[in-house]
C-alpha cells in the first residue's frame, strides 16, 4: 500500500529503527525489492531520480511502482530523490509520488530555507511529504566523474531550518558520501546526537552504501530513521550479471539471465532490512 514518508518515519522514530530507501531504475529492481520487503514484513521506500524519469520513465517506472505498491500489504513510499528543480517536483506530485526531496544543500542557509519552504507549501496541501537537506553529502556523481566535498550539518542551524520549512524529514551530513567508498568512512556519531536533539523531525542518512554495519547501527540508535542505498544495489546486480554471463546456452531463457541478478539484489535488500531493524515492522 502506498503511504507518505511522514507516516513511515514517524513510526520508525518512535520504534527506534530505520526504513531502507532503495533507488529503482528498472522493473526487475522494483519487483525484487518489493517482494523481498514483503517476505520480511518490512516497510520500504522506493526512490526515483530525475535521469530515470525522463521520457516514459514516469509511466514505466513511477507508474509500475504505484500499481505494485497497491498489490502489497506492506507500507511503500514512492519518493523522488535529490530534486533541484521545482518543476520536476511538481511533475512528481502530479504523477502520484507520495514523497519528494528538494535538495537545496549547496545554497546558503536562507536560500535553502526559502526554496524548501516553497516546495512544502506546494506539496503538503496535496498530501505529499517533503524531505530537505541541511549540510551537504558529497562523493562521486552517478557518472563517476566528479567528486564533491561533504559539509557537515551544523546543529545550531537545524531548529531554524526545520521551523522555517516545516519539512517532514531532514537529510543530514555526518561523514557519509555518495557512490563507492575509496576508503571507509568514520561517522561523526556525536554530531548526530546533537542534530537529533535539535531536530523535531526524523533524520535521514544519504550515502548509506558501504558504510560499516556497526556505524550504521550506531546511526540508527542515535536518530537516523531513513537510509538511502544505491551503490550496494549496483554492486550486487553486477555480481549477478557476471554470473549470468557464464551461461553456456546461446539463447538463455530470461529467468537464466535475470535470475542471478535478482538473487544477488535480493540478498542485499534482505541484509539491509535486517541491519536497520525494519523486519516485522509492517
């Protein structure tokens, strides 16, 4: 069933667990993630990026997720990830997304507040949750070309941002980065404790892939309620693709081609659900 981010994360914060948020680009990912989450009775967030929605992506990806969510009994959020353009967010709201993220993290604080507030004013009357970002989570872009520096979130800015925007969730920067790590991170858990104490809304951790499990557990114990995962999915699917390529048959059946990809992705999804304490929370 399709629900809002605000509904899901309010329960997660009260229950002291986190909900995994998986980026989706193809139907094999949608089906594998939803069926795995259903098997573990876990709530789940399926996220789409601008580049994957262009053209018919609104129909083939977002449309599929909406339809499939209603088939499942677990809570599912359809979330627009890392949007910078208000027009894109309006399109997502029009196309039935239950949650959107406006990323003004590279802007000065006042401009970030103003931009995020404008999105909240547009989305909330339509029953759509909004995630904002304060501080900046850097790392490699999806093309693996440019690397951006991270800027840690300042605790004394959190209350001002939350009160000025009325966001439903706040993405914070405490030491993670996007993409595949070149060296392991060391999350600033003390900073997270200060951010959680200052925030009236659930906190979100971007760049969750590759972060050591114990650091993830500490983050969840100290206020993180949503963790974004993408690179770990890509690594898993690539392992499956390599296995698929070992087929001896010149015309392998689709299940022989996609089976190993699904199996590797399923294992990662199940692992993240258990790591975040989300199993049996639906």
